[in-house]
């Protein structure tokens, strides 16, 4: 009988260290989950540099990175969840739920906004726990559980906001205690060679690096790959499958809270109808980055590259002067290309 430590990377399609050592450097590169996304990102970057002159400026790059970061932080959590073999359709409205909760709790209870943010974090983690617990206890696919959560949270966002504030948006909290310090953490900017860069870019990098370390260098990361690859086999060798999956859903809740705090402290007021549809952008970023819907395969770095592709397409269309309606068409093309490329690379990895 194997132990937990024996799982290491053997349960994940990138194969074991010994087999990796026997591969040529080019083979090792090709079997990486994020390699298709990397080639795609380079191609898209070159394409927009050619067709859109403003895209070549440092200011444009800063704008692209900002657009990528707000998607990338959430895509990081979604990628970890997908590697673990689960799915979450409530992420878009969960971001809005977190920002609405922090704003209304702080404003109506006359709290420091940091206290409101902390209470919102508890609620966001509770939503993640709720999704994970129901998935594991009912054995109903996470697609259906989180679809129900999506509908419930959407209703809560709209109905509770109208009930408490009498309108569809929260009051401004810009003059409340703690707002300036919270804005410095979640929504400030800094200058690099005269170019303004949003702090979410730094947080995006931090989230990606931490998630990569956990996935690739810790026992918990091994467990995530194991439960995503074969849940029953993982349970048989002692992996606490239920708590691993609940933990992944709670991590998604934490990411939603963090992005929600950025949303709140960037604009100091929140529209209750925001976030619907954004869950598809997070999933697309993860899939484009190499994550499989079947679980057990993918990386946080791949999700970050997928988010960067999203940011380039989003802003590149604007800089090129094209109709923004083409944005979703391009994202659909990228998704289709990514699924085909990922399947090709995975089959190659399996043969090797």
C-alpha cells in the first residue's frame, strides 16, 4: 500500500522525475500543459503589434497587464479547482457578492472598512465551503451545484442590495475609516519608468507563484492532482478527498473575495448586477492555459498565460480600432484552438 508521500507527481500526466530525466529537453517542453498557451500568447502579441501601433507602447502593456490581472487572479483559483476535477459557475457573481457584502456591512453597521472586508471574507469562504460540501456529500456534479449557487447568489446580490439601500448600487464608502489604507492594498498604482502600473498585477504574480509552489512542491498539491486524476484511487491511498476538494472551493472563494475588494476600493461603490458572465472568462483563461475539464492536468502558470491572452485580445481589439463585438468571437476561437492543442499535447505526452 502506498503512502501519501508516494503520490508525488506520479499521478499527474507530466510523469515522474525519472521519466522526465530520460526525455530530451524539447520533449520535456512540449509535454508541459502551458506550452500551447505560450505559443498562442507570442503569436497574438506579435499580431497586435503589427496591426495596432498603439499596442506597442509601454502604457498599452500596462493596460493589458491590468486587464489580465483581474481575470488572472480568479483564473488561478479556477485552474486549481479544475486540476482537482471540479468546476465552479458561481465565480463571476461571487466576486460581486464579496464586494457588496463588505460595502453594505461596513456602511450600515458603521464599521471600519477593514472589518467589513474581513466579514465579507468569512462569507466568501462560507460560499466556497457550501459548494464543496454539497458536491462531496450529494455526489451531484459540481457543474449543477455551482449553477444553483450562481442563481442564488445573483438573486441575493440584486434583492438584498435593493432591500438595504433602496437602489441597485451601494453607497459610496470613500470617506469611511480605513478606506485609504485598504485602497492602497487592493486598488493602488505605482510607477515604473514613468508608466503607471496597477497593484493587482503584483498580486496576480504572487497568486500564481504561490499556487505553482503548492501544486508542484507540496503534499497538498500532490493530493490535488491525485483527486483530479482518479478520486477513488486517491482515497484508497489515504488522501482526504473530501477536505481537499472543499479546500479548493474555499480557495476559489478567497480569490473571489480578493478581486471583489479590488472592485470595491477601485470605485468605492458597487453595482449589484455586475459579474454575470465573467465566470466564463475565468474558465476560458484556465482552459486556454492548459487545464482539462476532466481534471488532473494543468498549471497555475498556464492559467496566468491564458489570462494574459485574454488581456491582449481585450485591449488589442480596442487599440486596433475594431468593433469590440469581435472580442467574444476571438475568445471563442482561442478556446477552440486551446482545446484542440491541449488534447494534441496530452496525447503526445501519454505516448511518451
